[in-house]
C-alpha cells in the first residue's frame, strides 16, 4: 500500500484532488451533485460509458442507503468503483498464467514503441529472478536500433541471460532460439520483447502472428500470456492501441505504465469497460522495483488516501 501511494502520487493527486475538491463543495445530493461528479470523473479519463454507469448506479445506491453525509457518499463512490471494475472482468483476472510444471512459461510483450515494453520486461525479470525463478529474455525487437542493447542492459541488472539476433534479423528466428533454449535448459520463464513500429500495422501484426506460430510449434499451449503494454499518459490513444492489438492478436492482459506521470488514473476504468481485458501490472517509475501487480481495491483506495 505504501509503495502504491508513493508511486501514484500524481494519479492520486489528479484523481483524488479533483474528487476531494468536488466533495469540499458538497451541499446536498441533488442533480447538480451528479453533474459535478460526472464532470470530475470524465476529467480523470474514466471514459464516458463508465461514468454514466457509475453515476446511474450511485443514484440507486445513495437512495437505498439514504446517504446524505459527505462521508457516506464518498464511501459509496469508492465501493462502487471497485465493484464495477470487478464486474466488468471475467473473475480470475490479474493472476498471471503459468505453464504446467516442468515446462517454461512463455510470455510475449506487445505494444507500440515507447510505451515501456523493454522496461517492463526488465522490471519483471528482476522481480522474478529475485523470487527464485530462472528467467530468460528474448530480444525479438530486431527492428528498432538499440532495442537489443537496452534489453541486454536490463538483463545485466536483473542478472538473467538474453537471447539476441543480429540487427534486422528475423525476429521469429530469435524467438525460435529462445524457446528452444528455455525448454532445453529448463528455464522457468521466457519473456519475449517484440517490435512496436506503428508505421506498418499489417506487417507488425503478421510478424507477431509468425512469432506466435514459432512458439506454438515448440510448445503447443504457449504463449501463456500475451501482455499488451500501454502508456497511461496517452489517454484515448492507449484505448485505440488496445483495440488495434486486441483485434489482431490474442491479448491476455494489460500492463499500464507511467502511472507516476499522469493525473488521469481513471484510464484503468476506461480500459476495463471498453476492452474487458484485465490490467495485470502497473508501472510507476523507471527503476526495477517500480512495477506492481494491479489490485483494483488497493488501487481505488490508494487513489483516495
Ligand atoms: P518500448 O519501446 O515499449 O520498449 O519502451 P521502453 O521500455 O524503451 O520505455 C520508453 C521510455 O519510457 C523509457 O525512457 C523508460 O524509462 C520509460 N518508462 C517505462 N515505464 C515507465 C514508467 O512506469 N514510468 C516512467 N516514468 N517511465 C517509464
């Protein structure tokens, strides 16, 4: 909780500050109250559909509980946000999927350039390594100059090996080498970094599909996760990217990065209601420790503390 609060200062500042200002002006729960509330939520990037839903359900709840005091109303709002977030999901949620014992877990990271894929892999590699897992990394972004080197730097920090190819080599061949090595040398997890150039969606999606086929040829039930990395500071752009990737690959979850750099933590709700994909991790800084499993309840309470 403390870490959450520290890392999310800006999100909390923005979302909760707006909200607290709104509550400071509290007089009675009337139509103006709901208008102001809707405006506050929209301003935090919660997403229009979600705002209407929260507002409608709050009306019911406030009536039901006969909430009149400021504290009652804010409790109802916090609880409602958590409930709605959880209902939009499919139940099991932010849990990571792992391979059966004796097999390496293969996790692919997808997303456009600059969202934080490589950084997230570095953080996760470091955390899993510390937790006693044997981790292997694959530098399958052979397109962006410097991407391999950046992953190797993270490999050095996390003290885990990196499988890399030559510049502009076929990413699928890097993936092939890495999966083979992960299996033959009994690694616990393999994280695959992929390219994210947006200039040519079609080629990118084809490339991702090809990588997946290569993985599956070696290990039929893999990849066990395809995590889409999104930059929280990009607001509606992040939603557009999510739609694009979700339509072309089997995304299993979201990593939301740069939560330390945004006052719009409400994007978590927009992604949830529009994508129906679980947010599994959130990133809130550039250090190896600045990544946490996303827990809706902790997150919502964190916003208002
Ligand atoms: P990629 O192109 O998707 O692999 O993105 P990178 O991992 O190279 O990250 C792009 C930039 O975002 C780098 O400067 C990272 O240090 C930075 N970054 C990544 N995640 C976070 C985060 O959670 N918070 C902040 N503040 N910066 C981040």
